[in-house]
């Protein structure tokens, strides 16, 4: 039996989507209820699940797996993106639980 976090506490919200957002992107939010692809040192609100016709369904809670920096480790940390668009520990941003880091795959599983 494998361990699975899929679907745990998942919640999604629909926002307006900037043209640069694609499914699977970590996103950040503007004042106008529009999500943008997260950039280096931005506060991540979630992950775009579906983008269509100017709207994005964004997972804002639950467990997600995203590309991660080699320097990220399991435990609570303030999450941001590094210069390569990978999850990294930051000085600002929401504190999230990094459940595990798979260095061979270059990913981290995080509870939003």
C-alpha cells in the first residue's frame, strides 16, 4: 500500500486569469481578483488547476506537488519561488507545511 495525500482538504476557487497563467502554475493574486503566474519572491496563493476563457480554477488548500529547489526541506517554512520558478524557503509569504521533498524528481509535496 502506498501513501497518498491526493484530495486531502482540497479547496478550489475561480478567479480571472492573466494571459500568462497555465494549468499547473503556482499563482499569486492581484487586487482585481486576477491571478498571475507567480514570480521570484512572490506570495503563492495556490496552484492553477484549469485555465479557460480568461478564468482560472485555483487550488487554494489541500496538498499539491510542485517543482522545488534543492535547498527546500520538510517542515514548516515560508514558501516563495526562486529565480528558476521552483518552490523555495523565503523570508516573507505564507507559512506552509512541506510534507516531503523528492530530490530525484526535483519536487516537493506541500499542504497549502
